């Protein structure tokens, strides 16, 4: 079994991946459509200002394309949305560095300004975090499907040790709730 196949279809983490992709995709679609309105000048290095960021036609088209891809990921959901969120997050993070290098140069064919660079870094980090949520951590709970897949041998060993000491393995201790 591959790591991308072990999450059950109806697992609650799938909703995080789906909503993250949907929200990010919708944001990019809206921003890209506003950028395409009027005469955007497709490869101009001086774009028009939209929501505090610079945009030209090429950047608007890319925003619509990536927004559409994220919306498709939101519809599919599950592990696909998780992997897609991580990949798009990485692409945006790298785009932030490329935009930073191209600022105020003739290579700036996406009309990036500092606000675009900061948005690209932040957006990339946020969307990648949506994709990694519940998958990547040093302290995943033992009932997490990703932990079980990665540590199938350890789980049996821990259950055996817990059985020798008569300690219930992987049980949550419930505390009584106090109502006021």
C-alpha cells in the first residue's frame, strides 16, 4: 500500500483538504477574473492594481488556471486534494522567490511587486499547510491512519509491551466533565 492510499474516503481530514483547496481556488479564481477584466496587457511589466497587488493578463490567466485546478481538487477531495494542496503550495512558494529575483527587471513578465511576492509566500505556506494537516508531524496520534501506515511494526510492539504491563494500549483517559 502506498502512503497516498491509506486515508479512508470518509475520514474527517478529507474535509480539511477539500475546504482548503476550495477556498484557495475560489480566491484565485475571483482575483484572476478581476485581473482579466478590461485591457490587462498580457506581458506588461507594469500591471494594474487589484486588491493591493499588481496584475497583468498572464498573471491573471495563471491565477484562473491554478484556481480551477484547486477547485477540481476540492471536488475530488481526499488524498488527491491533500497532495494537490501541497504541490500548489510549493509552486507558489517557489514563485515568490522567482518574483523576488525578477522585481524591477525586464524579466518581470508577471508584473510582480513586493505585495505579490509576500502574497505568494504566505499563500503557498497556507495552502501547503492545508495539504499537510494531519499528515506531517512528529507527534501524530496512534489512531491516525498515516501513523499506522508508517509504523505498522511499532504498533504491534507497543501493544505487546502494554499487554505485559497490563496497561490498555492507545486508550484515551476520559475525565468527568463538570457542569456549572
